[in-house]
C-alpha cells in the first residue's frame, strides 16, 4: 500500500505530467494504487498525485453503488473530458481531505477520452455519480481538491461524521 497525502501537503497542488511509458513499472504502480484505494472503505476513486506520483493516472470504480449507472473499474491514463453537459450540486469527500466533505457543482454528463494500460485509446460517456467521481479524480491531476471548487467555505464545507475507529475514512 501507498501513503496517501493529505491536505495541506503542497504536492497535492502540483499539475501532473502525461504518462509516456505503458510498461510493467506502470502496471505495478496501478496495482499498488488500486490496493491503496481498496483499503479505504467506500473509496470509489484515487489519483496518482494523492500518493505523491505526479502522473496523469486515476482509478475510478463506482460499481459498489449498484443503483448508479457505471462502466465498472476504470484505469484512466492521460484522461481528458471532451464534452460536458448540465450542472448539479453534490456532496463529495476525499481520501486526501479526511475530515471534511463539501458541496461541489459538477457537470451531470461528460464524454471522456483516456488510455488503458496497453496504451489503447478509450472513449466513454458518463453521467451522474460516475461522472462526478471522474471529474473529482481528474481535478487531482491538475492540482485541485474539492476544497478549491466550493462555492462557499462557510455554507458548503462540512466536518465529516466519524462513527468510530473503523469508520474514519
């Protein structure tokens, strides 16, 4: 498992570089990043910058939320949103901001282009929770946290509820 950086670590504000080598080193990193994501209960996404690796790579998997339409586990390399439509306000949390959640406005529907682990281009159309999760993770690649997208720190930021030692993140 990898150590997850937490706010206000300055590394979280760095813009990531494109992935250029689709090799065994990348595959090993993805395996370790996925293990780190899975170790956090309820975590549906993680981006490389959250563990101090400033490359344009994120993993998103909202399939544990069965009522939400999704594409299953996605490894998104050099992702780019090519279209977006509509806007919705929703509550977000982040492994790198463990003590807070916040209301953030995101596009309701997006079209996304990314590469897989073999360097093949993939295109997706997403909506709802999956689109929100992808936008959240892609922000990490540009050095942004959900805190940067709050309309108001006074009314849109909330202390995360902690229901005991095992439910803290």
